[in-house]
């Protein structure tokens, strides 16, 4: 054999040294027998070298001649390695050429390749076999050695890559780097697998190898920047094409497509990360929108509830109460659900951010969950005050209507009595009267004075009612005051006129000598009795308002006491009527002709009789009215008891369910899906109970319509029940959301159901109070039981303190089940990182520190590409073209502030 060339990889490989033997052994046996191999290698190696030398603006024509001076050889190594070689010698003498070739060979050896039996002299002398062997060594080191699929050697890795890529194609079976490629279908399959737009594989025929090979060569040169390194005829007409030439050519395809696959992988990773951010941003926008709408509704509702402008009429105030009922039954419940859903969405978003290694979401100023809770609390405070104000105003208006009607009635009675009195007192009939008439006028005036004094109480009552109407801010107080003032002025005038008439009559009193005592006595007794009957009729017709059976029974007792006085009053009536009988008897006895008119009073016996009959008629009517009120109060009492019976069941039921929910999330066994089903069934049972709340609302409305404002049979008000019911619905919804977040955590982090069950069992064991929380000591014991080294040492204390800041960031002093699950899943799961995303963008940018808009649109789907373009900042480095974008800051921002 003429020579032997052995190339051994000097750097320590993963398993054993790679040994690449240039085909000197084979050249003695094969190449000399088949010169076609040398031709194929010469053409292939020349094209391969030119594909790199083109980048430096040069090329070679003859591979064994053009490398003899070492200059283009050194240039080739600089281009393919990206490194600078020592400065070449400029002389043209043989020793200058040998020195340059040695510099090239020394550089090859510096890359971990041992060259055996290859010297600069052979290259300088144009030894074809040595030159081809050297170029093959360079191709192995810089184009093939780094190819490794599943930790195979370079050649095996390249072969395995070709087999995998061409496996789906018919008539292709790659087993080697010689005859497997003769028909051209393998090369066409490689191109179609990565660029189906360049070749229509279905139209290729196995019996047309020349056409297939030329198609592959032409497409590769035109679209893939892979120069034509072989002739189709040489491959087809050679029984066994040269393996080194085929490997060199195929390696160019590997490098052309491997970068595309790497870019595709990087693009997929970026799309996945961007999808997480886009979904999170959508959830943030939904939270902001829902929070804004809820806060706006609260903002508009509070002024309505704070408005304490009272209406003047009962009907208007009752309409306000009905509007408030509609608000509580119709308008508020959907907002309660929105508030609950808002908290659930916030918790779900924070879980997703945490699972995707993003910082927690910080809502806009004033839209935190706590802000919404505070606004809701303010709403409920003014809401409660509003209802109390409505009921107080209705009571006030009820009292005002009663007093106003009573005022009108007493004023009408008084004005009816005073009608004509001023004219009567102003008469001067005594000037022309006879002695008997004067005496009669005097007695008549005394009777009037007695009647006037008896009416003093009614005037005082009228004034007192008017004062109370003013104190209660009666809307028509001005007319009440005007009428009251008129009555008082008239009363003062009556007093003045009465005194003047008395003075006048007293002046002539000495003129009177006789007086009819019986008439006078009748007048004196009839007047107070008549006034008593007026008062009795007024009392029997007096309106009343009560709110309990005790109050109506008190009125019945007073009425019974009044009826007990009737026999005594009847005696007084008989005595008064006896006087009239005596007058008649005396007149009959002494033949006195009576005029039929009592000179001392306008009251006739018939007047007394008529009024007495009226009083007797009013008594049973009063009895009936009181009994009807008794029935109404008894009905109200039944309503109170009916409401209390339900409230005393519903109230404890709600409290019991609240306590059960506190344990159910910890006590439920089975998978998370089974827990979810159990909790939703539990929630459905609670929702099914709503009919009892609605029935209680109906009873509550009946009570309010009946003006029932207190209930001694229960401590539960409708407000207590409403608040408890809303808290119950919110609590079960939050519990379900916690399980949903656990499912989300499990699926996103790859945590198995068995691991979650183990976490739950550990938590339940150390939840000694069975309240769904662990104190720090129990939590430490739980962690130690799970293998954490937290023994009493400084390092253990520091580590436990670090863990506590994660699970109890608000320093509440307890660890909830959700916080425990979040911590354990973070400890056992992997997440993507900003560095990984940055590396993916670097691949798409071809290792540049910036990326262009065209590259983003070419490598990413349209939606993700535009997302990046709209958010990336301009690249400020001097090495970037106009419009270059900074993907490094963008990648960091993806894991930084959550408002990206």
C-alpha cells in the first residue's frame, strides 16, 4: 500500500474516541479498482469547498492544485471555523508553501484531530489521494462530527436522521450512503419532507433515477443554497457510489434542514409561552371589566340608598319600600353572583399566573378584591340604614295622617260649636228686654260661660295636636298652623266678648227680680251632661292606631270602663229630665202657659234624648270596631309566629351548613373530580333550599304590608337570613373554586392524583383542630414527616422561615390547605423560564441579539407574530438594522410585570 491515513478525534467524546479512517485502506482495494470514486470525491469535495470559499469571494478549480500553496486552505478553515489563523507567509518558494500548509494542519490538530501519515509536503506536491483525504478529514470534523442522533456516532447519527425523515415515503429504504441513494428518491424525499412546496413527490418514478437525481440537485441548488456536488450519470452508472461523496452531500441537507427544525421547535416554545400570556391578559381584562361594572353599579346605587328625602304621602313612601324590595329580590342577587364570580376569577387567574411562573396579577388602582369588598360593605351599610329609614318614615307618616285627621275632626267639632257665638255675644237684646227677659238673658249667659269653660280642653287639645304635627314635620303644617291660629284667635275673642256681655248684664242685674230656678237648674245640669255626651260621642268615634294585641286590649279595657259609667250617666239624664217634668207639672198645676223654650239654654229635653240615643248607638259600634282590630292584631301575631317558625329553622340551618363547609373541603376523600362532583351536589342541595328562603321573603313582605315592624318570637330578621344566605352561597362557590384550582394545578404541573391524595392525607393528619388550617408548629411537623430537614438548627430555622414566607405571605399565623397544595406543587413541578424563551428567540434570530419583523412573521403564526411585534421595544444596539426589535427585554418582561 502506498500510504495510510488515520484520523482520530483527540477530544474526549461521550463514550469512546471517534475514529475516522480516510479510505487509504479502501483506496488500495477499491479506489484503484474503481476510478469513478475518485472522480465523485473530487467533484463533491470541490463543490463543498467552493460553497464555503464563496463567502470569502473566491473558489477553487482543481482541488489538488489550488490548495498547494496553503493560502486557500487557510482561508477555507477560517471561513468554516469562524476563527483567525496565523498570518500566512507571502513568499512563493516551496518552504513558504509548506509553512502555510503546516499552519493549516496545526489548526486542524488544535481542534482535537490527530493526523497520521499526512504531511505538508504531500499537499504541496499535489498528491491527489492525500489532498482528498485531508479535505475529507476537514469535512468530518466541521460538517459531520457534531451530528448525533440518540447519542450515536456521526456517521450513524446522520444515517439515522435520514432513515427517520424518509421513513413515510414509498420506494425509499435508506440503509447506507451508497446504493440507497442511486435512484434519487431518497434525496427527493428529504427535500419534500421539509419543503413540500418544492417537489411533487407523487409524480416521481423509481425507474427514472437520472430525472430524480437531477430534480433533487437543481432544487437544492436553486432554493436551498446547496451547490451541485455530483453528476446524476456518475452515480447511476457506478455500481456502488462513493460513500464519502454521498455523506458530504447529504450532510449539507442535514445542516440546511436541522436549522429549520430547530427554529420550528423554538417557534413552538415561544407560541406556547405567548399563548399563556395572552390567555392571562384576557382574564385580566375580563376581571378589570367585571370589577369596573360592579364598582360602577355600587357607585350609582349608594347615592340612591343614601337619599333620605322623605315623601309627604304614605303611598309614595310605600312605593319606595316596594322599590327597595325589588332591589333586594331582583337587582342585587345577580350582583352578589358577580361579586362571587369576580373573586373566583381572581383566584383562578392568580393560580394560572403562579403555575406559569408569572408574577401575581395586580389590578388597577381601586379594583383590588379588597376594594370591591370594602365598596360592597359600604353598600350594605347604607342599604341597612335605608330600610330602617323607610320603616321609620312610614311610621311617622302613619302617625301624621292619624294626627292630621284627628286635628280636622276636632277643629270641625269646635268650629261647629263656635258658629254664631260671636254674633250672639255681640247682641244687645238686653236693652229692650223685659225684667223677666233680662233675668233669663243673665242665666242664659251664665250657662254659656259654663259651656265655654267646658270647651277649653278641646281648644287645648287642638293646639297640642298642631304642635305635635309641627314637631313631626307635617308637610301641610302651614295650613294646620293657620287653622289653629284662627281657632285660638276666635277663642280669645269669644272670651273677650263673653266678659263684655257679662259686664253688661251685671250692670242691669239689679233690675232682675225673679228667675225661673227650674229652667236655670235644668240649664245648669243639662249643659255639662250635654258636654259629657259630646265628649263621649267624640271618644266613641275617636280613631286609634295600635301595633300589638296588648295595645288593643288596653283600649278595650278603657272602653269597658266607659260602659261601666253609663248607668250613673243614665241617672244624671233621668235627674235632668226630671227637672223638665217638674217644670211641666208646675205649669200645669198653676196654669202657666209655657212658651216651650228654656230662657237659659238652647238645649231642649229632646236634644238630650237624641244625644243619649246616639251615645247608646255608638257603644256597640265601638265594640265592633275594637273586636275587628283584635282580629287584625291576632292575624298580625299569626304572621309573626309564622315568620318566626321558619326563620328559627332556616337561620340555624344556614349556620350549620356554613360550619359543614368549613370541614367538607378537608374531609372529602377520593379524586379531585370526585370531590368536585360531591361539592357541586352539595351546592345543588343548598340551591334547592332556596325555595324556603323565597317563602320566608313572602312572609316578610306580608308582615311589612301589614305594618308589622317587630317580632318577639325570633332573633332572626330577614336581613340576617339574607346576609347568611349570601355568605353561604359565596362560601360553597369559593370551596368549589379551590378544588378547581387544585385540578388546574395538578394538570398544569403534572402532579398525579396519588401525590395530591398524599398531600391531602398529610394535611388532614396535622390539621388537629379540623378547621382546614395548620398552625406553624403543625406545619413544621408535617414537612418533617414528608422528608424536609427542618431539625432544630440555624439552617433548619432559616429554611422554615423561608417556607413560611411562601405559604403565609400575609402573616396570618396559619397555613391553609390551598397554600399548602401550592407550595408542594411548586416543589415538585417544572416551569418554563425567561432564559428558555430567550434561547428560543435567539434560534429564530440566527444567533443575533435582535430579531426583525420579517423573521417574526416568517417563523411564528400571524396572531403570535403580531402580538410580539406590538409589544417588543426597538433594539438600541449599533449592530442592528432599522426596525430591529429587542427580544431579550421582551422575554424578561414575559416573566416580569404582569401588565405586558
